[in-house]
C-alpha cells in the first residue's frame, strides 16, 4: 500500500532543505518565501535494519525496502485559506497526502528571514493549524449546501451525513481539528470522502541549525528558553508527536555513506539522525507495520495496516491473494535468524501454518500459499 506524507510549514522554516535531505532529490531551497512553486515528490526507503539482516541471511540478489512518499508543499502563510500567498492550490496538495509533517523553526538566524520577523514556534503552529482548520470549514460548509436537496427529499444517507457535517462544522468553528470528531461505522466512509486536512495525523518536525541559537539549548544557568518550554507544554497537552532535526546538516550529509555520515555528523555536533526518526515516526503515525518475504531472489518489506489478517496482508503483494488465500507459513524474523536456516526453523517447529483469521504481526516473515 502507498504512504504519502506532506511536508508543510511557514516559508523559510526549512521544508525544502528537509525534503532534500530525505530524498536526495534537488528542489529549490533559496532564502525566498515562495521558491517551491510546484510540489516535489520523492520516494524514501523506510529505515529497517531487519530487512538487511534477512537479505544477508537469504543471500538475496535483491533487497526492496518499504517506501514512504514525501511531498514538499510550498510555504503557507496567514490567510492561505482565503488565497493569500499561493493559497488554496497548495491546501489541495495537502488533502492528497495521508499524513502531515509540519516543520517548525526553532533557531534564530538574522540571515534567514522569518515572515513575521520573530521566532515563536507555538505562534507558527497556531497560524498553520488555523489555516488548515479554516480550509476544512470551507469544505464542510460547501458540502452542507450540496446535500440540501437530498435532505429535503428525505434520503437516509444524506440525513446521516448531515449530522456528521454539523458536528464537524461546530468543531472547526471552535478552532478544533476534524480529528476531534468521532465518526460511527456509517459516518466513517463519509468522513474519509471529505478528505479533510485536519483529520490527518500531524507530526511536528522541529528544525534547528548548527551554529545558530536553538531554542532547545539551555541558557546559562540551565534554564530552558521560555518559548521552548511553551512548545513542550503544547505537545504534552495535545499528545502531539515531534522529532528534532538539523535539516541543513542532514542535507549536507545526504550523499555520504553511513560511516562517513556518522563521522561528519559527530564533527558538526549533530549526534542524532532526526531524519531517520522522522521517517519511522511518520510510518508509525498511520498505524502501519511491516512484514517480510525473503528468499534467494529477493527480500522485501511490505507495508500493511496494523490488525490486518493474513489474506488482507497478502493484498500488499497482489490483490488476488485475498481471494485465493489458502494458508500462510509464518515465523518471526528474529526466530528465523536465530535458527540459522529455514530447514532448522522447521525442524524446531518454529515455522507456523496459519489460516485466514491470523493477524499478521510486525516483523513476521511470511510465505503465502494460494
């Protein structure tokens, strides 16, 4: 299954630089608010050390990681929902993604302009999220008008949807995201069809800069910057996930191999690889897990929803697998490696035969029988 994450944020917070680091694909990243006029898309491998170990174990000729698609979307500004900046065309691009990575600047640098002339991460988040809420409010209001005739005709589906839309409208008018509205089994498909931006998971990407004043660094005396403390309080109260990256350093290191990258990162004072954490957390934010197929020809990671049964998981390989499913042979990736070979694993009874009701687990190595 495909996975798409939209990178959003105010102008000059480091979105395109982060995108470059993620995908190794060159997009404009000049110090100019609207340099990214068309969204750029890059497919990134989900980091997973299990895949390489299984490939080595099987002496596979080919290794295929699970993919995640990142879309770099032009900087939003206050009033975007009303057409300010580059306006609604970019809000539409966000609708087409599965999740949102919202880049927030936490560094001070007078050489990199901020659209509001000051560094205030919580305020930046409020500006972006309000524009997303207002854009969704427009969508919901328009939909309410579109189903008015069906409501007058007494159509059951329209009556169900109308109740959902009124709850959504009330939440959005109160400044709350659509994700705060709980849809029942009848409303859920209708909610999905609306493609509301604020119904998507949001992961906050806090972008720092080597050599600049970063808000996450303690001041003299060991006290945190008040703006940093306020930001952490916001995340704690909302349960929002976040990662910290230095997009500039990661972009400089993107073409180096793993060993050189680690050495250079240490030399530049960037000890953590926030980019890999971003990819993993983005993957996890949608409730996705990975299972593997492995053999001499190929070892591959497959993306599925957590909770899928074996026949459903098989559709990641081919849609026919669900209907033609007979059984699956399953073993945990670690159990397989520890056994030393498939034959040894079978001899020990570690390879299980599972039927249609089996729920595939993260890290399972599966062979489907159809």
